[in-house]
């Protein structure tokens, strides 16, 4: 089963994935899709507030954050990693319980990322905002390190996230019943 939609001028078929017996979601994957990554970055930048640096959570938002930074003429963007790495010093962490992952994850930043964010205008970006749990975790990290959140953006807002007035997004992504019909 698929849900077909046009996103930033690109038509895509999103495979429907089971979350529970009566809840399916459309899987939007930017990995290896250069056309949609470039198009979405361009459209999001048109509506983005002024910012100094972009942050996203590992891993599905990485291509988008990279492309938005590139198109904006910036040399940096931040990725909140799913675990501390050997090269990371003075690590700060938070936990996230995402709808697309079957366990609680840790997101973390090291001193290099902290230094880039302190006192700066931070734009949080992701591929899809659904429950908002990943977004909340990124907000916690930004606040812990002294960044100023100036915006929250996603390519797609799924389900109730589309009714939020604190995020900017390109398209609404519905939730689905087991038979593929829209909830």
C-alpha cells in the first residue's frame, strides 16, 4: 500500500507502514533522493525565519539539514547524535521516544556543537514531525547549551502535528487505517 503525494513539486509514493493494528503511517524517506532533498530545502528556506545555524536529529533529517545549509551559503549545521562518540567532549544528552523507533533513544551534542550554538539563533529541522517527541528533545538540547530557538520546520507534518501553530512545514501527511484509507 502506498500514499501518493506531491511534495515541493515532486510526486512520490510513500509506503504505508504498520505502527499498530489500526494505525499506519506513510514513510517519507529522503535518503538517496537528491531531487526531493534539494526541492524541499529550497521551499523550506523560502519560509524560514532568520537563523545562524541549523540542527537536526540523527539520522533522517541529515540530508535536509545539509542541503538547507548549503543552499543558505553556510558551512555548518549540527546533528544531534544518537550516542556519544569518542571524539565528543563535554557531552550533553537527552532522551527521545520517537514513533518510528521501537525503543527510547539518546540524543547528544559535544563541545564543538555547543560552542557553535551558544548565543546563536537556532533553526530546528526534520523530515517529518509527528508526535513531536524528537522536536521536544532537540529543544531540550538547544536550551541546555544556550541557543535561541527561532523556528521549527519539517517537510511534512503528520496527523495532529499539522494543526500545530509553532511549526512550519510544506505538506500535511495524514495517518492511515489498516486498509490504507485516511483516518
